[in-house]
């Protein structure tokens, strides 16, 4: 029981880290066609995430790998029932990565416009679809005792699912705007500051509506009412959300970015803690739900994996912390002139 609970927490933590890191990449890419007024602006935006985006996506591979290794039945059922949105996410991420590399290969407006479109779609679609998918998981997926999905992709686009998608897009837009506040200067930075303030004004009511809707559309609050101390997760997340606006006003942009990172982690754990012990709940019958206890790998597998994680994950975190610190300075013209620049 303890091993399964630990791996449930690690499963949720890896998804939270992925959303926290790649989230600002998605935000920058979604803002890309709206804030980037010139080719130079767009190059600055791409290069602001250039050294980091592919490393951030390692956490997606890790989260998927943990789902496969620690909870194979969940992995099988999830990828069969959510096949279409997950494949759309995969192809969007592939085309986004290609777009970063190909955009500057030919000096042609049409060529650049094509890849600019893929940068936007490759950022916006994953942000939206991850929100839709996780919101649907929070409220339950219609699958039976054999893991067969009774529905179609359009059923995922229900009001609560779409609300989750909108919330994720707004969270990532805020996170991305906060990153651009750090990495840009001059007129471009002034635009990103103004946009980050406007996004927050939309994000706040969206987050409140999502919290209220979760009470009626899901069973997430059951664990919170059983253990009221868990409401601290919501409280910390709300404080972090308000801290974003305060730090932007103070022009403490690193602090604003950390606050939006904490908001994303808190939002993810709001759902993860509410789900426990279910990883993949069934809306058809609770007895069909896949939990940390009925869908996990053998105890020996979980023990070996836990040892590997405890040894190697700190190295990954240490390397990423070094990379973020190394590339913390704003993007300059000198950076754009380098051969390695996008």
C-alpha cells in the first residue's frame, strides 16, 4: 500500500513538473503571433525558450514512462480511450520542434509564415488538449470493467472538459508571459508586461469558476472534506495566483514566474490529491476505476524503480536548475547573431 501511494504521488509530481516547465514554452508559443510584431521580436521569443524547451519535454517522457512502468493497466486503458487527443498532442509537439529548426532555413515570408503557424498550433493545441484530458480524468472517463471506452472524442469536449482546457491555456499563457517579461527588453518587454496583466484578469475568474465547477462535476472534494488540512493546497495555490499580479506590478519578474509555476503545480495537485487513490476513474461504475492499488506493477518492480528515481532524478533536476540559471539573462542582439541561435 505504501509503495503504491508513493508512486501515485510521484506520478502526479512528474505531471506537475512537466506542466510547470513546458507550460511556459506553450505560453510563449501561443502568444507568439500576437506579441511578435516583427521578425526580430519572433526570433527573440523563440530564442527565449530555445535552450530549454526540449529539456522540458523530458518530463513528459518521464511521466509517460512512469505511467507505463508503475501502472501499466492505466497506461493501456488511457492510451486506448484517449487515443485521438494524445496523438494530436504528439503530432503537435513534433511539428513545433521541427518548426523551431526549419523556420530560419530559408529567407522567405511564406516559408516563415508556414512554420510560425506550426509554432502557434504546436503550443496552443497541447495546452488546450492537456487541460481537456485532465479535466475529463477528474470527472471520470466512461470505460467498463474490460477497459473499453464507451464514447468518442467529441464526448471529451463537454463543458467541464472545455473549462479545464481553457484554464490550462490561461495558466500557460500567464506563465509564458512572465517568462517573456524576464527574457525581453525594450518595446517587446513593455508589450509582454501589458499582456501578462490582461491575462491575469481573465485567469482569476476562470480559476474560480473551475474550482466551483469541480464541486458539482467531480468527486475531487471528497478527500478534502475527509481531511480539511488538504485545503492548504487550494489556499497556497490561490495565494500564488494573487502573488503573480503583485510581483508583476513590482516588476519582480522572476518572482512572478515562480508564483505562476507554483500556481500550475498547485492546480495539478488539487486534482491529483482529489483523485487519490484513483488514477483513472470510470464514470460508468466506480468499481471499474483504476487505482494506485488495483492497477500497479508488482512490489519488486516498484521498489527497483523507486531506487532508480531516487538516484537519477536529482541529477536531472540539478542539470535543469543549472541550465535555467545559465540562460536567465535577456535575449540580446548578440545572442541572435550567434550561429546556434534560431
